[in-house]
């Protein structure tokens, strides 16, 4: 396992632990955080994005989180 891969795994676990939701998935690859899932509110999305952006060693964020109300339309 490369050093970058180990760091990505540690960062992914840190984000997962602090988001604490079954509605979101986080994968970190080479310092890029990929977020996916379904949020109940825009505020919830904003909180997840803000926390992830503030996490050490995240260089870029790719957001695939969808708002639940947009899925029902």
C-alpha cells in the first residue's frame, strides 16, 4: 500500500466518523474527496461540504450529494 493510499484511507475514515450518516459516502483518492448520497436539506449538504473542505490534506472536493426533494420530482 502506497503512502498516498494510506493517507487517503485515514482521511476517509476521519471524514466518515465525523459526518455520522448512513446517507453519505466519502472516498478520498490522491487528496480529492468524492462525496455522494442524499441529503434532507440544503443546510445538511452545506454542513457536510464545509466539514470536508476543512479536513486536512483535502485538495479538491467533488460533490455528488443530491437533495432528497429533487429526487422525488
